[in-house]
């Protein structure tokens, strides 16, 4: 009996993964234009605002906006997605207090914005202040180790928590100097 249940479970999982895979392939290759990647993926809570060409200028005209330009099929963008979502939620309270916002533009859906800001590589992260580009983030986007301090510096009056104030590793020389004191 136990073997029968295990076999049924394995068969069910096989079909679930197969259908999920086929839907993703259809959504990403254009074989089924009525299915978009957004329909296939699980909607998760985020504090990042999806921006379209119709609302872009009005939305970013006030405050500080850190905007991610991406395409859903890019592996680097896919790696950044959960990190971006987590950062937008982690900084939500401090960001709202300081008029700092997270936004994202799907360049496949918004070619006008892609052309306007000359986006040629993905993901591209731009910082806007009152509607004007202030700077572009350069660095690894597959981890929040560089993004977190960058965002913290850009939020006015941001004071990191005790956990975020971990001193930098200075090597063994720091330890021996502290022992001498």
C-alpha cells in the first residue's frame, strides 16, 4: 500500500513539473502569446511599484526612486527578483518616511522607456531624484551585500540598526592591536 502511494505521488509531481515547465517555455518563447510569464509565476508581495510609460514621468517626478529595468527572461534579472523584493520590503518603513521608493520597468512590455533611458543590459538600476537620473548602480546584483549599503546611503536620514553596524574585517592586525590596548 505504501509503495502504491509513493508511486502515485511521484507521478503527480512529474506531471505538475512538466506542465509548469511547458507553460514557462510557452510564455517565454512566444508560442502562446496569450500566456505571459506574469500569469505563470506566483505573485509575491513586494513594495516595488511596476512602472509603465503612461505613469512613469508623473510617478517619479517627486522624491527619490530606485528603478530596476529588467526583462523576465534574463537569468541575472531572475536572480535579482527575490533580492529586489526583499530589499523593498526590508526598507519599506524607512523609505516611506524619507520619500524613497522602489520601482521596476519590464523592458519587454515598455520599449518606449527602454529606448528613452538607453537600456542595453539587464538588469539596469537607476536612481532618480525628482524625475532626473542621479546615478546608475554598478556592481553585482546577485546578492544584497552591495545593494543594501548602497540603498541605505541613498535614503536621507537613514540610521542603520545595530545588526547592520557590523565592523569591517580588518584582518589579524586589528585583533592584535586590540589585545595590546
